[in-house]
């Protein structure tokens, strides 16, 4: 199975549809929330990453977490594309509040397992 193309989710209408109709769950550690819509036979996966100001008050930390979430999706798309196969659109929302210093010290080895664990849950039809 080849890796799907990851495309950022754009537009208010598409985002609203994802939040209104998407199924929600958290990874086992509770650090990440996933909001997903089922696949519609497309070669692309639309994605959105969300990090609130309440999680990390400094933009530097929020941007770092966003980059790590996007890199986690890219890694999974290349290494384990079967985990992303059931999804047409997906939002990853980081929930783990941490001190500012901790936001800056996060690494891919901290974020990737949470994303991988969250995507292990099968998407049941709505």
C-alpha cells in the first residue's frame, strides 16, 4: 500500500463539517484527541492540528507541538499507511498541558507514540 498524500484541511466549511460530524476519541494516555471522518476513496488525507493557548502560552511552544504532530502524521503515512487508511479527514488536538519549559523540550519520540496509539482505534461507522 502506498503512502497517502497529506493535505492541510482548509476552509471554515470543511472544518465545521469535521467538528460537527466527526467521531472523537482520545489516545490511552489522554494527551491527544482525535476527530475523524471516514474515508471517501481519495488519494489524499485532509488533516488539521490544534494546540490551544491554554496548553502552552508561548507561540514558540505551540508551534513546536504543531510541527511534531505534523511530522508524526508524515512518519505514520510512510511507515504504517494502514493506520491512516480508514480516515478521509482527521484533526489532532494536543491536550497535555505542560509548563512552558516542557513544551519546548518535547521531541518526536514523545509525540509519535501518542499519535500512533490514538490511530490504533478503529473508526466505526456512524
